[in-house]
């Protein structure tokens, strides 16, 4: 079946193909991110927002995805 990555399962239009992702590219993208800006925040909430802005963007660049048919959501 699918490994769906999104906040609301029924709003998803695609799924990530994790097995065919380029994890070297993903690592290199995340490696360029300045984590000091996350660590210096005293608020866990702000740090979480910072990481949630970077990780999905990196995943979009490094991991292919396929479309989900509506019939696949309801089995």
C-alpha cells in the first residue's frame, strides 16, 4: 500500500515513493541548513516551525511521488 505523508490523509493527492528517493540529495539539502538558528530558539514551538518549513521542502526535491486515486483512499 502507500506511505502517505501529509497532515490530513483524505486531502492527500500524492504519496512519496520512499524506496526510490535520492537520500544523498536529501542529506546534502539538509546539511546546508543552518541548525544553529533552530538551536538558539528558546521556544520549542518556534524551533518546530523552523524544521517543518525545511524538511518537507527537502523531501519534495529528493523523493519522487506518485498520484493517489480517490478509490485508493477508501478500501
